[in-house]
C-alpha cells in the first residue's frame, strides 16, 4: 500500500481522481477524511493535510508577557513543534504501518517541503522503515500528475530544514521584539505593537516614502498649450519649454497671443511595443492589484484555481516558458472558453507563435492556464483572475504592437510649440490584453512650411507633486528588490501590516501614526531592525541551508546572536524608547477636541469594544460609540450640525465619513427599521455593510457608568505632560525585564 499526503483537501481530491484506476472512495480514519483508490493495481490511501500540521511555538510557561524576561526567549532550544491537526496526525500514524511507500505530494516549494517533513515525522513514528518519496509538479493536470508519480524523486530534507530555520527565526524575532515594544509602550492586549524580522523593514519602506512626501515642497510652474486647427481638424500643441518656472516669462509668451504658426519640422517614427513576459509571482500580483485585488486575496484565488486544476502553480520566480511546455496545445484547450475564444483564435492564426521570455529559473514554469473553464462555472473573483492569467498567456504569444508616432515643431511668432500624434499600425498583443491601453492621438497631415491657425492659447498653473505612495503591487516589487521575504510570504506580510493597522489603502498605501512611532523609535535606537540588509543576509543563509552548505541550527544560532545585540541596544535605551512610543501613541488616536477643552481619544471598554472618550475624564464623561470594523482615520473636521468630530472609516475597499453623534440629523437617511443608526453623514455605495458596522458599535458602546475606562490609572485626571513623562520613565524598569 502507498500512503500519499497532499497540502490541501481540494488538491488531494483532484490528485486522487487523476491517478485512480477506478472510482475514488472517501472514508474516515481517526476523524480525518482519507481518499482511497487503486493506482496501477496498487492500493493507495491519500491523506489531505491542512497546510502545516505542526506549530512552531514556545512552551506555555513562556506565555506570560510580563512574567518572562524577553531575552529568555532568544533560545532556539526551548522552541517546540506542537501537534496542530490531531485528527490528520493520528490518521497518518494509523495508516503508516501498513504502507510500503510514503509519497509527499505537497506544493513544490520551500513551505511545501516543510509541511511534508512534518507528515514524514509522524509517519516514521509508527513505521521507521517506510520508504519516503517526493512527487514534484507545477500543475494539477492529468499529464503533469502522471509524469510526476511515474518519476518520483528523493525528498529534499535540506530544503525543508531551510524552511524550518525561517519559521524558528521569525518566531524568535517576532516574539522578542513585539513583547519588548508592546510592554514598554503599554500596548498589551488587542492593540499590541507587532514587530517582525521582515515585517518591520517592509513597514519602514512605507514610512520612509511618506516622510519623503511630507518633506516635499511643491513648486509652481506654468504650461502653455496652443489650440490649433488645420484642414478643419483640431489639435493641440504644447510650448517646447513644457514647464515655465518663471510666471513672468510664461506671461510674456502667453501675451504674444499668436493667431497662426508655421510648421518647421515634421518627423514620423515607427515604435515597436514589446509584448510582456510571462507572469512570475511578483508580476502577477502587480497586475492583480492593478485591477482591484489585494495581494493576499489575489494569491488565495490563484492558489484555489491551481488546486482545482485550472491554472499552474502561482508561486514562481520564472518568467520564461520551458521548452517542454506545449504552448499550442494550451491555446487549443482554452479556445473553448467562450469569453476569450475570439482572442485565442487571433493568436492561433499567426504565422508563427514565438513566446516572450524574461528571467529564467529552475523552480516552476511561469503562471499559465492549464485547463479551460467557462465564466459561469467560476465566481466573479475567480473568473477575473483566471481571465487575467489567460490573457497574459495570450499576450506573451501574440505579436508585438506597432505605432506610428509623429512629432511636429511649430513656430508661433518665434515661440516653439510641439504637437504629438500616435496612430496604431498593428495592435498585436494589445488587442488581447485590455489591461494595458493603447490610445490614438490624431493629427492632420502636416508638412514643413504649412501654416496652421491658432484659435487660442491656454496658460495653466500647476504644482510639482510629491512621490506617489506605494500600491500593494509596487510594494511587493520593492520587497523583491530588497530581498525582503519570499514570493510565498510577501502577500501575507503586507496583510499583517493591514491587520495590525499600521497601513491603510490598497492602491495608495498610507502608514498610520502608530507606524511612524514604531519606525522612528527603532530607527533612532536600533536602526538594524528597520533595514533590509540583515534580513536579506538571513535569506541568503537560508538558501545555503537548502543547498546543504549550512546547518539549520547554525543559521538560527547566528540569527539569535544578532538579535541579542539588537536587544542590548534596546534595553540600553529602553526608557527613551518607552517615552517616545507612549508620547507618540497618546497623540495617535486623537479624534478631535471636546467642548470642555480635552481631547477625544479612542478607548476600549471592558469587553474590548472601542469607543471615543474625553481625555479629561472623570471631569468630563462624554463618550461616543465607534464602528467595530475598519480603520478609523481622524479628519480634523467637525460636523456643521452637531459640532462633533468627523472621522473616516476604511473597511476593505469601502470608506465613508461620519460624525460621532449617533442621533445627528446628518444620519436621518441612514436609519433602518431595526437599528438606531446605520452609517454616517456621507454614505458609501454599500450602505448595509456600513450600517451593520455602526449598528454593532451602538449595541456595544459603554454605558455612562462604565465610562469606557479599563484601569484605575485611567480614572485619574490627566496630569500635565511633563509630570506624566517623568512618571512614564519611572515605570519602564518595572515593566520590562532588567
């Protein structure tokens, strides 16, 4: 009997169906689902895993944040691999004694190897002599699965060890730094300050870009555009200077007010627009985020499509199709997809089908469609990702696009103006890839010496703009360039930053005040933690483990030595770190001014629900409920009706504004039958979601008697800043291990 493990149930069921000689049976073993079938006349039991079946963690005695010196956690010897999925583990243990071979069919990457090693460990605990083999594949399709299982390979233990090294290092760094900063800042509980080996340098990139934007000083400039006409065809020409930095100079040109211009030169050039290279993970995520997906969601959907056998494995660095991939056969398969049929036929009708090529690696092929599926058979998100992958595949096989670009130099009373035109000669790949637009700008026929009429001049004032914020796609690209994380982990790292409310916005990522506080403090006292260099070095060393050139423990010990140096610096400056963080955090949650003169700040009640209260409590007992979902952004605006502060609530793709008063007249259109308040003054399109969000907050708002205060310290009247700072300094030594 052969015992197989897959990474997920959906993939396992698909693999069983593709391998089985006859019908696949489903049974229960030790409380876990198992697929039973015959393959080449041999009995096979396939146990689908749920990703990792073991957790890397500290023993329970280290769970007390205040009771354990964080430096005691910098010890890999105390880390344990605890059983996470007991039913699956017991099923493997029960089936292993009757198995001759144990075949690992998890995802063919570093994490998949680590998951496989966990399963191997449990199998060998009840059958030490079981033969271990590995099935590597990049698509869950008949041809790929048959080829993989007919040529099973050795299990790559070093690859798995490198993944475990990363897991241990990430646990140690994350636990130690997170506990330290959370304790010294007083942010223990739901709002703890999360810090991580990769997470923090990534956040620093976002914060640094925001600092660039804040430091940017806009400079005014002026543009002059001539509205021209020739042969009853209107067109525009911009002054050759493009940007006038001197207004007087611009006015001097504008006031000439020419009525005609002479064509001094007309040039035409054919431009070739090269087709894109195949999707690797980074480029796929950039494209997916550009059409509205978050990086994490795009990866989840792509993985689901892979597990169902519709697309290839989505985690790859490769952007060159291997010679073994039958591209024309794939085209013929997806030609049956009605929604893209015409575009597939355009590519198939070409005289030659020559793919584009980018960086070539030996891991997995680029992402491509494996099997046809109709639009109606997928949910909207799945279809959008499937179509994106199909169309990118078509674009890589289509011909290059060509345009004719015209540049015309005009002379208007001694002032040079440039008119530019573009005509599409051949749409090529642009015709099958609508995500990249190709526009035309038409000009009349213009030759040297021609006279054109100028109807008017426009002079507009503009300002230089700061560098743009990162999108999720551009941030992932930047992480790749800085060797932060891997193709598999980058989306989840970004998602963690959102979850911890360090950042908000998808297409324009904005760091929170808390993010500034954390990064500023770490950059001042221990810059190493915020820079990508050390993390990049660790990634290289983990690759050395995978290559068998370094041992897992060697890399973990070296990383722990680095962390000890980091903690020495932080403990040396712990009082300064505590003061800086606490002072910054105190002002990070100010929603506005109270009529009494105090500040409205966010608080959490005994149940953990957030609300707004006055900093002058108990002298002022004003409170307001808050939506329990989404990121709250103070706007420094006040409602014209009730005079309460206005906030913005960001929840996923939706955001809306609201004042804090539940019964404000601005909310009269938001009242529902079963709720006293539904959303806010400015309603988002998706009203029910916003309504339910605030309705929940109304139900959970603290009663007046509770005042939303969680500790005795908070019940004391606020002291002047200087005395409070002194008190904070004295408390630090008590809260963090000496």
